[in-house]
């Protein structure tokens, strides 16, 4: 859901007009914005603590360049960035779709075949991300958007920039304990693409059961469960057990690659060259398909909060204040 802008939010970031808030997280704020041509983008700004860390800036600049090379169908493409701004930012194509987390929370767990369909798309996305030399490090249900023709993996190209900075082991966590790999919990600075495979399995457990595989009263308890007790697979369909078990092996080198997973899943999904089994309506429950359609036609709030303070913000420059924002055109293609 797009929220109205608040008093101190920017009205412009780089060349983009900011329309509303999409969310926030440990790394910073995410805004919906629009280019001069009308293309909508999601812009993630970086927290001040990170922006002040010079090692982060060096790594973030490198990761942004790598992220630009990610062109997989099941990812949200990087369209612009300024890692040297007072507060660095990264813009990706906006995908008007619910997250996997939203779908499961509203519609309940998915059947096994729907989970396989999601797994195949996410595996292809990871193949593109890893091929560009990146490791996602924070793959989880809220970072997977679901549209009619498959999932879209978002938020790659930022979390990896935090690794190896002085902030990694202090006030900025890299990854989410409920979904991260054991090696990431021990030392997030040295993970490989195999860590994302473990997180993929954790995400699929949530999709098929409605709960994360690792959970505790607090992050410390969750990490203890991850390292010592093993995953909670209660409710996982037996037919998905081999897939999940192979991806959640404790030894990273024993996990399948994204290409291995695609080859393993294909026979379960595609029976002929002419079928439509690549679409959400072929696999997902009706409620989930309806939610995807409703998000595709969602509109931006018509008004943003008017600021009485001097203009300023994450990029140090606002455009003129606005009393309202034109509505988002319905059924626009992602990134348009």
C-alpha cells in the first residue's frame, strides 16, 4: 500500500518526483516516484548511519554497478542510482503487486504446485543475481512480489553493500533471522549464493505452511533455533519435503544451485509447450489471483502531506510542494 508523504519526506530524489511511501526497513525508506516521462519507480534511500560509513559507500557503489547487470525476467530492474549522493539511493522498476507475505497473510498457505511455480521463478531470479556477482542476503516473503506471470525478487544490490563494514555486527543487521542461512547467522561477511538457496527454502516453507521455519520470542531465540534446533516444518506437504530438505542442508556446498532447482522443478510444472502453466491463475487460489489483480489497479493517494518546514530531505533538494498527486493509471505495466 502506498502511504502519503510525511512532512520531512523529499518531494524529489534525483530526477524523480516522489509520490508516496512504499515502506521502510533496516536499510532505509522506500518511496514510489515518477520520472519526467511518467515511468514509475521504487526508490530506496539509505540510512544516515550507513551513508556516513565510507567503506559502505565504496561497496555500495560497486554493488550498484553489479545490480545494473541483473536482467532476469523475475527481478525488478535497476533503472537509476546515485551512490555518491548525500544519502545514497537506488531506483528500480516499480512492480504494482502484492508481496508473497501479503498473499499468505490474507489468503492462507498455498498448495504444493503453486509453491513449485514460485520456486521455479525465484530460482531463475537468483541465477540472474548470482550471475552478476551478487548475493541477495535478505531473500524472504516480503522481498518477493507476485504478479500474473510469476514472482519478482526485489531488494538485491543493497544488503550486500553493508557486509564487511563496521556496521555489520553493530546496529545494522544484514538479513532476517527467520529466513537466513546458518552460515549467514554466524558471519554474514562470507556468505555465497548457497545462502540464498537456504533462504529460498525458508521462504517456500512460509508459502506452504503460513509460518516461518525459524521463530522465537526475539531475534536471539530465532538464531538459536536456526543453529541448534532445526526448522519447524509442521504443515509442510510431504511432496515438498525433498525440495526443502535439499535446499536447507546445513553444509552450504551440498545445496543445489539455482539451475539445479529449475531442472528439478520443470517436469512438475510444464506438460506441453502450449499450456498456460506459467501464469498465476493456473496455480494460485482464486483469492490470491484476485489480490494480485487489485494491486495491479491500485492508485496513489491523491494528496501528500504539505510541509511547513524548509525544503530538504534525503537528497538535499526537494521540488515544489504539492497539494495533490495525480492518480496512478490502472493496469500500468511494471516500471511504466
